């Protein structure tokens, strides 16, 4: 549901904007904006209804079997009623401010994803409207006193429902209903004319609480009159209101995981093993290495930056920072490096979606610490994950490089599968030094030895690799492509893959999310198979392998096969040459393909088939966990 929120805030919001400005041209697929708008609304409604069916018919009964129960106010026993009353009096009532709506009190500014009560009141024949936002700074789920062998909870919106009359003494509540809004979260920054990108984005972020409402969800029990009042107040189309019969916003379930901490129902705790080394620089000098998180520890990445900050022989640290965690050890290490008189250059991507505010804060802190902070290109996002350390060793300088498929974020490194590559290879070092010159200065990009970048020639390089497989297939009948990524939606890449398939090249794709390619169509894609793995961890690594006439070449990247990655972002593709590391990456692909427990197969009908194998069960993520233990 949280992913659907993001889709509405960004993609759907952009679509609604096209309708508002009366844009009436077909897209590359032949659809008008109003056609897509209608289809998206229908599909969103289907997904929401499906989520609530699973919640009501599967999840709640399964939780009840484990004696984990969500209570309504009317179902509480005497002790629970007293507990809830005390909680309301001591915690909720003091912080909540009901807001009247009249000539002197305009409709309140409600931020995106806010849940609120709309309350219709009567006093002496006059009707009044008030809004009570459910506080976001209090955990929404409250644990109730219950029997020893069970756990019972109640939502604070349910507690408020039972106590609404306490906010409106002297008034009669005629009706009340919960509603939830989603606002447009796209930033409208003209980067070409902005003299200060940091301030421009900061100003746009401040506008988000007042942005246009793109989704309004209301309780099904809400009266028609109250719905109409809300739509008028929010300038929202009445025919686009969505209604739900169950709990508002099912993302409260994330809190349930933490509060109903029954170890029997949770994944076993995984403490990723540390890669053995005494000194990270010495370990990298011994030979290139890969770290596969979260199955292996993210600590080598942290140690690289922290060691650079404290090592007297380190002269400079350069890094791209797209997303970092709230209490980032890496950012702290960068600030320490600047304090220790290292030359520290950090490219902070201010336009990282929904991390803009946090990244603005990091940028200011890094500048105050003495780091040289760069904000990126106009019209481009710096999405590549790069670190370069310059160190003085035995009368010369040596450069250490870290490249990754994922962010420098300790939090996501515990739940996303990603690959980090460490090397001190001179060719890599020269290329990455040049990359930083391009993204921080005025240097023009070159055709580097070890890396390929977008938006310059990444798509064309993939074309070259695919064309070579076509040529090998014609000559040797061994054309083969195996790739793993998050999304595949670049039409030109898809057409090139179709061409390869028609020539007989065998293609395996592991695509976790969006995939516009249709496999298994005779005469077009019968040689292509597509899988998606959805498991305990979010599959995030990008690996691309080409058979190359049985002398396979393997690459890692920060980029998916998406138009935005090829045309609107600075991304890197880099080849792995060391044979044992190539074998390791090939094994990752093979193991993921073998998965028959968390895998969906994309069918020619553009639907996914999810059938767990009853025998010879194989869960790729569980395999990696066991192998790393």
C-alpha cells in the first residue's frame, strides 16, 4: 500500500496534471492521457479492493489463530475500556486540536497521507463542520491489556471515534467519518534558470503540504452530504472518491510487526557475517572483492569511508550520495574526514524522490563540516553509487574505488539485496577520477576503459553487447543473455531483445518490478523467459551477463533498463574481469533463477503465474542466508 501511495503522489499526479492543462496527444503506445487516467483509476481500485480482501479474508483470520486481534471500541472489556480512557485523557486529548470550518476558519492544510475525521455538528438548528487530524507523531497502534496467551490492539483513530464528543461539548454530532488524502508530490523546479538549486528545491518541498489533492479515500459509512462537503473543500472530483469499508490505511500493519513481537511469527534474526580483514585498504590491495548485502555485512563500505577519515595517508575522498539513512555513519565519517583536513567532495542528489528534505539537511551539514558539496546537473539525477579514495603509499598515490548497485544507506543494506565492488585497479581508478571530473566540473565524458555511463552511451553499449550475441548465435548457435534488474520499460531495449529472440538468442530476465516486455510470443519473443522474485528482502541488485561465445562477460550497474536511467540520469555500468568474481556473479544469477518458492513467471498473456513447487523446494534468499552463516 505504501508503494501505491508513492505511485499516486508521483506518476498519477503527473497524469492528472496533463488532464488539467488539456494535453491531448497520444503517447508512444498510442494512448491519450484521459484513456490512461481511466485505466489507472480502474486498476488502482482493483488493487485496493484486492488488498482489503486479503486483509479481511486471509490476514486477520491468520492473526486471530495466533491470538493477535485488532479490537473495535465496542468490543473492549471493562479493563480495556479503562485503559483506553486513560490513554485518551493523558495522550490524545492534550495534543489534538479540532479545527472548525467557517468564514473565519478555512479548511486546514493537511499534509499528504494524513488521516482525519470530518465531523458534522448541529447546535440550535445550525450546522457546522470540523476536522480532527489523527496525530502522526503518536504510534497509530496501541497495545491493550489482554490475556497472557494473546495480544490485542486498537487503532488510535478508533479511540478518537469513541471520544469525539469530548471535543464538541454543547454540540450534537450528526455524522463523522475518516478520510485520507494524497497530494501531488512532484517538484516543479526549472533547473535551467535556477541560480541556487538547493534553495529552489527547498522552496518546492515546503509547498508540498498545499499541493493539489490527487487521491481522496473516505469511509464507506460516510454520508453523501459529508462526502460532497469534503470534495468541495478539497477541490476534488466527486466521482473520483474512493471508499473503503475496513480500517483506513493498512500500512499500520508495519507497526504490528514491531509490537506483536512473537518470535515464532518473525523471520529468524540474521546477523550478516563480516568479511575478514584487519585493514580495509590492505584487503582491497590483495585483490578485488564483492560484498553481497544483506547476506554479508555492509560494514566494509562503512569501514572504507571511516578508515579514509582517520588514516593520515589519505589525501582525498570523493563520493556520490543519493539516499542515506537518518543517522548515517557514512555521512558522519565524511564530516570527520573534512575535520581531519582531507579533501572531501560529496555530490548530494537533492532530487532523490522523497529524500529531498533529508538530503538538503545532509548537504548543509556537510558544507558546515568543510566538505565541498555539489548538487548535480540541471535536468539530470546522479543515481550512480561511487566512492574514490586517494591515498599516499610508498612515495606514490594509490586510488581505491567502491562501486555499488545500491545506496550508501545502512538501513536499506539490511533489507535490500545489493552488490558492492571494491578495487584499486589503476584503470578503474583513472576512469572514476574522470567521472568525478565530469560530474563536478566542466570535463567532457570520454569512452572510458572500465566504465560506461549514461546519458552518453549506455543504451548504445547494451545494443552493441546484444548485437554481438546475435552474431554469435548466427555463427555458433550459442547466443545467450542473462540479466537481473528492478524494472524493464525502455522500448528501444525491448525491441532489441525481441530482435535477438527472433534470431534464436536465449534470454533469461529476472525483473522484480515493471516489465513491459512480453515473453513467449511466437515469432517475437519465444526465446525469452521473465521471472520476478518477491521475498523477505527486496531484490535490488543489477547484473548483466552476456555469453560472448562461451567466454562470458558480466557487468554490474546502478541502472535498470528504463528510459529515465538511460536518458535522465548519470549511471554507471562496469565490467567485472576477475574470474572468481565473475563466477560468483554468475552463481547469483543461477541461484536466483532456480528459486521456485518466491518466484512469479511472466506469461504471454501479460499476467504472472505464482506456483510454489511442492517438491525440491528452493528459496534463493534462504539459500544465500544459509551459505553466509
